[in-house]
C-alpha cells in the first residue's frame, strides 16, 4: 500500500523549492500583426470604430489597444463591471469605451445589443461555439476561417479565410468600390435615357405645336428615328456603361464616413444631377436640329436627313462626354481621367461605330443618315461638350459648399 503522504504535493513542493539560484525571468507576449495597426488607422479614417473585446487581463488589453490605436485613454471595462451595469448605463458606456477585458460570451452579446440600440451597424468577429449568439445578433457576423469552429461559421454571415483584421478593412474598401460603381452605372444610364426621352418628347411636342411636318408625308417631324434611338441605347451606350462597372476605386474612398442606413442607392442630390444632365442633352440636341433644318424648326422644310443626322450625332457625343461626368457626383471628371483604360476603349469603340453608321452606304440606308463634314462634327462636339463643362461648374459649387460646412 502507498504511504499516507504519497500525494501530499504541498510538502513535495516545499522540498523542491529550496536552495534555488535565480537565473532570470522570461516574459512572453503575443504581439499584434504588423499590418493590424495600419488596418485600424484605415478603419478609423473610414468612420469605422474598432472595439476590442478580449478575455485577457485589463492592463494587457489596454496596452495592446493603445499600441494599435484602438483606444488612447488606457481605459478597459471588465466583465465583472459589465455584470453590475444596468442596461441604461451600458448604453452610455458603449458610446465611449472601446476596450473590454475579462469578458464572457454573454457580455459580448450585451455589448452588441447595446451598440445596436445606439444606432450603430455592428460587425462582430468570433471563433468559438459560445460566440455564436453574438455573431447571430450582430448586423454582420464574421467567423474565423482558420481557428473558428463549425458552429461559429454556421452562425456567421461571412467567414474570414485568413483570420486577419486587415482583410476585413480591405473587404470594406472593395464593397464601397462596388457600390460606387453601381451608382456610376445608374447615374450614366438614367441621365442618358432621360436626355433621350426629353429630346423626343419636347421635339415632337414642339413640332406638333408649330405645325412642322415631314416632307410631303404630313407626319409630325421626329427629332430622331426609332432605329437611331435603338442604336444609341444598345450600341453606343452599352460599352461605356459596362466599363463604368469596373471603374477603379476613388483615391479618397476610405476617407469618408459610412453612408446612412436610410440613404438609398440614388440620393436626392444624384436625381438633381441626373435631370440636370438630361435637360442639357435635350436642349442641346434640339438646338442642333433647329440649326440644321432648312429654315429651322419653325419654318423648316425640305430634306430632314441632314438635320436628323446632326441631332443623332450630337446626342451620341453628349453621352460620350457624360460618361466622364458619371464617374463622380463631386469629384472633377479630370481627376484620374486615364485610370480606366477599359472606359477609353469603350469610348473609342462607340466613336468608330458611329462613324461607320454615318459613312457606310448600307448603314446609311438602314439608319437614314447622311455623310457629315469635319465642320459638322466639330459643331456637334462643341455643343455636346457643354454637358461636361456645365456639370464641372456644378461640382465646383458642391465642393465649395462642402468646404464651408
């Protein structure tokens, strides 16, 4: 049988810890990744507030948070403090405190709920089984792809493949770039289509009111023929619009705060710009048509082919200039002018196709066009470029107002 003191570890420890010589002390640290500090700075610059929730000691958490730039006051709220904190006090605390230490999964859930009550859009990271409720409650639950459990991945909205915070910031930038390109695409197509609709509507209305009729046919004059409108919509518009969908991200994309949840894809300011451009297109196209018809719109008579070809070309060039406007509602069209090579290729393709429609005999018959001189092209381009200069003036005013604010 074993002696009674066989498992007496206290006495054994006392015997071992005798006549020792102190040689040194080793401290261990799990340092943050090199790219984490830069990622935190980029997130804060984009209006995103990083919050650290950890099981580490409060002092350790505060030091790491200060090193990363998450918090500068060295304050960390512990799980024990959260236990005693009523909901009203927690709602006030989450507005100012960005470091929480010695917390358990229930505390994480309370923090997420408090942030959401404050109106914040919350993205929560987690890797354990117990993190699942907080991941599910957050607006965006992010599970760790390497260290995360299957339960946390199931509860999350997305999985971070490399467990790197910097990847989240990069994903935010990519998401903003995609959203911005959707707006560019819509801004271009809507303004171009509104310009076409206004041209046709007011052109027909004007011709009806003043009694202008097509040569010998007794029909109201159309500013553009149906085939010409289809050509603009399906061919010369299509390639530039698609090129806008892959436009490079703006340089200052991560220097602006997140947009409001209530803000739609198309804002009131965007609608104003869209209709403003549409009006310019319609007025310019109809003025060119008036100047190109024998006797003008009011006393016009004779062949309509030349006038319609001029209007057709002017409207097409309006849309070419407009594609550069559509890249931003505030930034100048000349900023990063050559950054999108695909866009320039699409513009060149549209111009080549337009030239083919105007000068190729069998296409002239199909689209009822006539050949234009160099002077005609220059007049069309001069009028069409007005949409660029007038929109630039509007953007200049907008930027000046923003600086005053």
